[in-house]
């Protein structure tokens, strides 16, 4: 399948001045010659002409042929710039398919670029991050990785590991040339590699938050105003609001940009004791969302004050070590609003709000102050959990190798963990991969990229 010639509409479908259709594969040149009646097109030269389906004129276009390996995918490529109507774009696309190409799968152009060594997996994922960026901050982080920012650091770690592994292999092959206690230099060198890896890992979660969004749960007992607060933060009526407790039966997730910070807001089902099976399922999902959250907005009903139900939810949150929590006392616009005393054991930041009247500016300011340092990225970083986990696997293997050295184990034992560390790095950058891994990554890409 990798040897097929693929094509896709690479611009959004709709009405516009120009649309782009891309082709990649061995038949790209033949397709160009066929549909444009142009023999031996020069590479990197923009042509103007008519596109034909046999003898039928389809459109007046410009087009560029890119000869392998000097293309995005590393293969022969053709890019056609046609008029941007939905129907005419589709006609151009269908003509290319009739001429010998098949429709590309999501992300297949980037997938081929990785396989052909034009980019690594980190850079490929940064392209997708740029396309999906919802804030300037997310775009800045993704752009830094597009220019091989963090890839350079990862490859440096790999080269150091390879050098380290080579020195051990020499020692194993020629043991008579090495002293028995000749390990201090190797230990020092391995610690340098570990330190470089730690520096990348310590900023990984901030990079993930900047690009993927800070996972923020809105929690509280039923009818405290969680869904109203979600709508107020979103500036739109997203969640159903009702005076009846238990209306929200499942988590609702939406993204907002708060002063440039991408936040993944999750409205959860009210947590309480109930015999309703459906509501209990929603409550379990709410608890799971709390455990996975990076920030929590704990909504208190200002008409009832802090109740036993609130205390139970507090205990649940506190038991999980969550400290990025804001206590939002809601309904301050109500004539029944209680100036409730916050229990002394609660040290979280507290604000009074009216979600119904959109009086939430103080809450938004507190949210920003809690997050601004976490997502302020001034250096290349990892941007998703796959990348972080792969580097963590390598890091743990390095620590195991260092421990083996410190305990006096022989070099062949140390080498087992060094090989694991290198393999994890290769998985991170795409030098060693499984088909399932690549399919999982590129299935999230748009068609044509």
C-alpha cells in the first residue's frame, strides 16, 4: 500500500478563491503529463495551464511538480492549485483518481514523510498541533517543534546513548584492555545523559498543557450551578440548565481560550448519594475526570452554604492530592445568598461569583494566575502523552543502567538497560515503530496532510 500513488484535497472544502489538491507517489509525473498534456515537467517550476479529463476541460489551474527526494514526502509529488468551488475541486480530485491515484488516508502524506526520513515523529505531530492550535501559545509551542526544536535535544541524547553503548561493546569484546574498576568515567557520562533527559521531562507536562489544553473540572453537588458556570465561561448555551437537581448525567467537555491559555473545561455530573443507576454512572465518570484533572473549580451553592455533601466531595478531592483547586461560591446575585464561612481546613483560593449574571471575572483572573506560569513555554518541549511516556521509558532504563553500575554489575548487565533506553528513544522519534503506533498517531490527522 505504501507504493501506491495517493491524492487528497488539502484545503478545506467550501467556496473560495483557490483550492489545493496534492498527489504523492511514483505515478505523480505520469499523472501530470496525462492531465496537463505536458511532457517531462521540470521540478519546482510553477506551470499555468488547462487540466483535462481525456478531452474534457476541467479547470484552468497552476501546478508544480516536485521530484523525489526534494519534496515533503520524499516521493515524486504534484500540487494542483485550482479554483476554489466545492464542485470544481471535487472534479479535479476525481480526474486525478481516474488517472492512476487513490484517495489518501488521514495523515498519509506526513506518514510517508516519516517513513522516507524527511521528518521524525515529533515534527510530524507538531504539524498536526499547528493545524489544531486554538491559542497563540499553543501555536508558538508547535511552531518551535516544527523547526526541530525538541527533536535536536532528543537526537543528542540518542547519540550520547549510542556512544555509551559502543564503549561498552568494545569493553565486552576486548576485556583485557580495561581495568576492573574503570567505570567512574562511564558513570559520569551516563549521569550527563540522565540530566539532559530530566531537563526535557520536567517541562513535558507544561508543553502538553499548552498544546492539548489544561484539563479543568467544574465539580460540585447537584444544582450548585455547574452547568450555568460552564455556559458563562463558554459565552454560549452549551449545557442544559434546570432547577431540578441531577439534570447533568454525564460529563460535557469544551475548549476555551482564557487570556491565551487553552483550557479543556469539563462540566461534571453533581456528586451525591443516589439510587438512580444512570446518574451513578455519570457520577463515576465525574470522579474519574477529577482524578485526571489539572485544575478544579469546586462550585458551592451560595444559597445553602457549605454542606455535608460538599464536605464529602472535599474529602474525595483532598485524598487525591489535588491542590490546583478554586472554591467558587455561586449565586451571589440571589436574595437567598448566604455569606457562608469557608471551613478553616480549606486552604484553596475562594471567590464569589454569579454564573447566572456572568459575574465571573474574578474567577477568570484567579484561573489565569494559577496557570500562566505553567504554560509559559520559552524552550522546545514535548507536547503529548505518547512523547512523554516514550522518553520516560528511556529515562527509567537509564536509571536502571546507572543503578547496575553503582552496584558493581558487569557491563553486559548494564547493556540490557542501555538497549532498552535506545529502543524507547527510537520509538519516540519514529526510528523504531510498529504499524499500530503509526496508525494511531496519523489517524488523528486531517486528510491531505
